[in-house]
C-alpha cells in the first residue's frame, strides 16, 4: 500500500521498532512495585530468631538446650511449638569432575 509514489505506508523495520516500544510501555505500565524488606534477625550467642509478619517467632539453634534457653530469653507467650530438624550436608572435600 502506498500513500504517494515511492512512499510506503509501513515498513517492517519501523513496525518492529514501534511494536517493541508499545509492548515495553504496556508491560512497564502494568508492573507494580512491591516493597521488599530483609528480615530483622536477632542474634544471640547460641541462637538466632526473627518474627514473621503474622506474629510467629522463628528460632534457629543447634540443639534443644539452646532452644530452651532461647524460649526463656524471648518469652514468646503461650503458644504451640513446632520443632523441625534441619540438616545441612556439605562435602568434606571439593568435588572433582570426572574426565571422560
């Protein structure tokens, strides 16, 4: 389709550029910024803890004796306690890739 002699209504390179620009503007207009906060972690000598947005207290210790000490120090109030075991396994030596 031509408007005047020798002038094209749309060329493919210009259309790709325009389409890309319109898509970028549409995506950026719909994007919402979400506030992200790092958790506030309190460290003690043998445990650390943080409080979630829903009021739950998360305590990380290496043994039950330290957990009991943390409960006495934090005083979370009457609550149920769900204890989870966390195992972190790391290789004793660096892993070498086998040569084929």
